[in-house]
C-alpha cells in the first residue's frame, strides 16, 4: 500500500519535460500581430484611383518598411507582410517630394515640371532597402505639368 511504483517516477519526469517544452513554445510566440500591409495597400490604391488633389492618412503599425512603385512590405516582431499595389506610386524619399507630400504645391518645391519629373524617375529607380517605418502613412495624388503621380510617405 505504501510502496513506491517505478511508473510514478517516469510519469513525473515526463510531465516535467512536457511542461518545460510547452513553456518554451509559449515564450517563443510573437507578442504583436503582423503588420497590415493589405490595409495600407488599400489606402494607397484608394488615393491613386481618386482625382488629383486627394490625400489621406493612415496609422501604420510596423517597425520597418519597403515601398517600391508597385509593392509595400511591412515588418515588425509579429512577422512580415507584403501587398501589391494597383498602380505605381512614388516614395517620398527626397526633401522636395516630402514637402509636396506634406501639402506644398509642386510649383513651390520645384523650379520646373521637368525637375519634378526627373526627381520622380530617380526615386523610382533608387534602392529598396528596409527603412524605419513612419507612425502614420500619408498618401497624396498630385498632377502638375503633365505628370500625374501618387506620392507616399
């Protein structure tokens, strides 16, 4: 009646091992959700298909991002998300494009429509490395001097 069963020791060792394994899995799970690249792409697409002068803002929960003319990639501790865009866009990587994105008229930021067009072309061909993501995504559709473009930053 008071004997020690050999099976009991194995049972406790097995239970302890399983408990430690489950704890390891739980600790290894991400604490945040993956970013919403599809929602960000939908916001961008909405402005690209709207008339020139359209602008919108959207909160962005991501640590890093890559924005090319046809794709947005967002990354945080929860993972990486990628979404395609309907139309080509321009990332606001220069000071002048950032000024236009923030509401300055292109004629006030650039000397001529040709310099505006050249800046857009250079930014589209620039590198596509991971960059720190902004807290808020701003999208503005601009038309000036025969150039119709959506700027994102």
